[in-house]
């Protein structure tokens, strides 16, 4: 190899290295914006779900789950195998039943 071939090879290597280095620069991504305000139900821009008296729909609040809806059928009699158990409305199913050993049995 002659000196000119070596210099051409060296120049080509330097040009290739510069091109790769320029393409592998430090990323300049936008930083994350600061977090917004916490979500407050009923606050500005966060209306409550639809319901009567600004309350959530039936079955969406634990303190109203024991209320029997007007569309529910009348309560059946207690089961013959456990007449001492009270018949209650379960809003999660929705059905009448009894609680027995921590489980709900639908009637």
C-alpha cells in the first residue's frame, strides 16, 4: 500500500466515525410535565356520576347497598333448611338470599 492509499483509508475511517458519532448524539427529548392536581370527585372538571340528588347510581356506594330497589321482586320466605336466617337483598348479584358461613346463598 502506498501512502496515498493509507491516507485515503484514514480519511474514510475518520469521515465514517464522524458520521456515526453525529447520529449517536445525546437525546434531546422533552422533559415530563409536572403532575397535575389530584383527582377529586365532584371537584372542578370532575363531575359525579349520574344519579338522583348528585349521588352515584344504585349499587355504586357501600352505604346504599342494603337498600332494596323498587324494581326488586318481593322477598321470598326463609329457606326450609335454615328458617332462622334472615332473608336479605344482595345488591352485588342483585338477588334475595341468606348469608351462611360467610357466603351468600341466593334463593
